[in-house]
C-alpha cells in the first residue's frame, strides 16, 4: 500500500552535515505520522524524530538542537537535516510512516557513517 525509499546517506567527518530524504509512494493520502529511526548492529532500533500530520515534532534527546525533521505532503517526502554530526550518530537510518488505520511502514534503510 505504501512504499518508502530513503536516500542521502553517506560518509562525513565529525562536525559535518547530511540531509536524508524519504519518498513515499502508493496510498500516501493515508499517512499520518512520519519519522526517522536508526539502528546499529548491536542495538535495537531507536526513534530519532517524528512529525505529525499537523507538523508537531518530537526528537530524541541525543539529537535535539542538531537534527531537524520536515515534511512536504504535496511531494510525499520527509527529510532529516543532520548538522554537527558525531561519530555516535553512525547507524542505518530508517524511514517510518503510520497510516490513519494504524498500519506501519518502513523503508529499506540508508547508511550514515561519521568519522572521527
């Protein structure tokens, strides 16, 4: 019903910036909340940021003041602007979406690596 595809990951040095983007296709009109999660090999997937249909945002404490989530409903995209990156931000970042029916959807993930 909904397909999510991330892009924009890569390798940057500490202090640098990256902008991730996630494009949604299919039944995009059903999407309410969108967000980003991340996961390292030895940990569970953790919330990074979410944004509601009305634009209300929520951030993990570890990224507050550095990351900004935004969405463009007309384009069906959600972005994550990541500034002042730290080696601890290294992870696979996953795009997330929730529909009005309560269904959840995930992208395939994009690697972000921050070197020291």
